[in-house]
C-alpha cells in the first residue's frame, strides 16, 4: 500500500523522439532505444530519476520532453 502511494507521487516525463538519430554517433541511437523510443514521433512516459535525466541530457537535441505529473 505504501509503495502505491509513493508511485502515485513520483514525477514522470513524456519523452518524444522528434529527430532521427541517423547521422549521429551510434551511442545516441542506442540511448534513444534504451529510453523505449523506436520510431520517429513515438512517445514514452518514464520516471523522473537521475539515470533517465542523464540519458535525456545526452540526446536532448533529438527529443521533446514534457513533465506529466
């Protein structure tokens, strides 16, 4: 029960792939795939944790990021 409340209070981010990683370093494409972004204009909702923030910072030029809650 306590975990359910904690998860409800966690911030989340909506991440959308708006540019193709083709033409950039291979690791940047791998980072997009690790975030769950497989196709252009695909969106995923991820937890707002430092590991995910680091991944977003690495490929910020390819993404659009919004806070969900």
